[in-house]
């Protein structure tokens, strides 16, 4: 792109851009079928455009480790975790590995069920990234619909207009509009780790995702933290990613988590994000948020007591900024409402 909006022209433009060393980081856990699709898509990209792919296997027990061990592509660098450290721990260790072993200029990160659409990395290489510390791709479901959970946003609490729009329109008041997916590059404050590109110099400056978050919100907290430190993030709709996402399933009264224990991390980490974003306005905003969260119990017929127990621990830990609850404790909470808690 020329400046911040136009693509380079000329036969030499892409070759010049390809000198930028891009390294991919993929985190996987027990989704071998989806991982195979993602790695096939990545390794179909010419080596000049993607010289290394770091795969973090979060102690999968579905044959992922054996399958990865049998792959012969020299671009693959496999990191096998002895325990499941969640997406947050996986991205932290994978990004460290990429920085330590592969001397990247830029990193691009994704889950095992997400991958660039054909031509997406070519678009990255062909654009002018000057002035940006990170880039966010446009993420779609396999059927072509916009993946709402990966829709980037602006922090509404950094302007009065943002607060008023959010009060009127809810999440559509701070997430970028659907119309932005057909427009040029725009500045954002928060995005996901699906199709997230970051300059290695920025990683060296701000550090890595917090592995204690386990799953959910690690990407939003990381990117908002980058912005608070003065970094600039661009939404680039011409870079398209696909996300084959199935965690939330439809229910008669809303959506329910599968597996249910994920509700704990989702809500605990959201509180941390809201607090970072809102500052002193966090406390009045909490009076609006908590009743809406409690109403989600209606979507969990037959599991409402367990859902509410997970929710209560999530709120307590989020408000006290407690990040040390063992994952085994969260699993126990989701097994049965009277199950004893496992303390650190």
C-alpha cells in the first residue's frame, strides 16, 4: 500500500516486500482435523513469503503429536507442551519460540481452526506497513459470513462519542461496522489473535500475552495494552482469514458454551478487559453488565446451577484480579455444582 491505503504497483513490489521475514504461530489442542487444514493452507504459501511455522501442541491426546512428528516440511517448528496451558499460554510460548529461533520481522498468529484465505499473505507482503505496529485481518466463517467474535473494535471509553454510541447501540457502538469490511485500512484498538500480524520490534518492546489468562481475552488485553502504550493497529479488510469456530452453540434463549467450563474464563477475563478499557467508568458499567450476564443462565437449561457457580467464581476472580485459579479447579466447578474446589 502507498501511505496507509494503496497497494504497491509494479512487478518488483511484491519481491521487495517478500524480504520481510514473516513467521506464523499456530496453537492447537485436540483439533487435529482442523489443524491439518490450517497447516496445509499455510504450507501452500511459498517459502519466500512464509519461511517458518511454529506450532504449539497444548498436550493434545487425539493423535496430534504423532501426526506432527511425522511431518517432513522443514519450515515446521513443533513445540510440545507437557500440559494444556490454554490459548494464552500457547501464544505466549509460541511467540517466544518464534522470536528466539526464527529472527522474524513480523509474526502472524492464529488458532488451529483458523487460517488465511488463499492470497491473504501475499496481500500482507504487498502492502506498506509503515506507521503500523500491528495489523488485523478480516475474519469470516467458512460460509462467508463475518465472524462476529473476531470483529475488531475501538475503545468506546476513550471518547464521549464512543460512550454515547455504545449506550445506544450496544456492541455495534464500539465494534467496527460491517461496512468497514468493504473499505480501506482503518485504525482500531482491540482485535483477536485470528489473523493478527505484529511487528517483531513491537513484541520486543511490549512483551508477550499473559499465559495466566488461559483462554479468552488474552488477545483483547494484549492489543488494548499495545494501544495504551502508544502502538498503532490497523484493520486491513483486504487480508482475509477463515475461522471454523464452534465453541458457542445456539439455544432457545441465547447461546451456551461448549464445553461449559469455558464460561468461567470468558467472563473473568472480560472483567479484566472492561476494567482496562473503562478506567473509573468500570464500576458504573458493571451495574449494566452483571444483570445481562446473569440472564445468560436461561440458555443453560439443565445446567443453570453449574453455570451460575462458574459465573460467580468468574466475577469474584475478575474483580479481585485473581489469575491463579488452577485449570483443574475450573473443570471441577463445571462437573457438578457441589464439587469441592481445588485451591492453588
